[in-house]
């Protein structure tokens, strides 16, 4: 293993939640009078903390979202998670191998602690992540694309940033990892590689990840 710590993003990397989440977010914003397509939601909000939704809507319209917006949205998304959420294909095998080999790993997500845990339970990944391996944007002052969350996770896991690798699928997350001084492998299942500017290496299938972690080409693309 070429790294001392593997930091996973959550949504779209561990759990296949981005389609569900962005479909519901677009529908709710539209319902509130802010017409938003699924594609708009992916472009503007994928990989970000909830405050970005509030900030962009107010910036663009001069209107604030309802005080209960986050609670209503999360209730809808969590219900969808319980019905439909699956792990990203192949990621359980990656986690099994890292666990068996004693390789430290964790998750650092823009989502809340509750969202992470609900998603992991629904997708059957909770056995891989106890509290010591879960980090949320709630834990820091600034979410992605600021580097704070990844630096916080590395510090708590006792690892220098330059010995960490981040697995990300959003432009905001890649920006955060690069700003933290970490290598970052860009998962392209939902985001084209050309939009993940600055990645150490793009990859499109979780079965490709373990070879990258153990000796793949680190040349930047």
C-alpha cells in the first residue's frame, strides 16, 4: 500500500445516493418556486454541504429558503434511502480488502453525521465504519471545496496529509483534496474526468481502485 490513509467521500463513492438525493433536491426546490432540473442540481450542489443550497438560492433570487428546509429535505431523502439505496458496485470488496490488510481508512463527507449513518445502514456498509472513522462537514467551519474537512480527518486519524489519498467524485471534493495537499483519485461514474480538474488519476470502476492504491500510475492527468 502506497498510502498510510485512504479517505473516502461518501455520496457517490461509497453509497449510490447522488441520483436519489439530487432528484429529490431538484423536485423540492422546484416545489418551492425555484425551478431546478436534476442536471442543475448535479452541476450546482453535488458534493457540497447544505449551506451551499441556501447560499446559492439567496444569491440568485434574493429569497431565503424556509427555516425547515433541511429537515423536510432530509426526511424525504432518508425515506428514499431506506427504500432504494445501494452501495456503489464493488466498494464493499474494496473495504473488505482494506480491512483484511489492516489499511487505515475513513469517510469524510459534506453530508451530516445522520445522513452518513442512515445511508450506511441502508446500503449495508455500516459494519465498516464505526464512529472513529466518520467525519462530516459538521465537524469543521468550512465544507468542501475548502480543505478543512480532509485535514481534520487526517489529523484525527494521525496521518500527515501527504501520506493520504482521497477518493472523490465531485469537482468540489477534488478541489478540497488538492488544497489539502493530498493525492486524489477521481471516480468518474457520474462526473466526466475532464470536470475533475487536478485529480492524480481518474478511474471509472471500483475494481480499478485497489491496483491504483497499491502501485498504479501516479502521473497527473
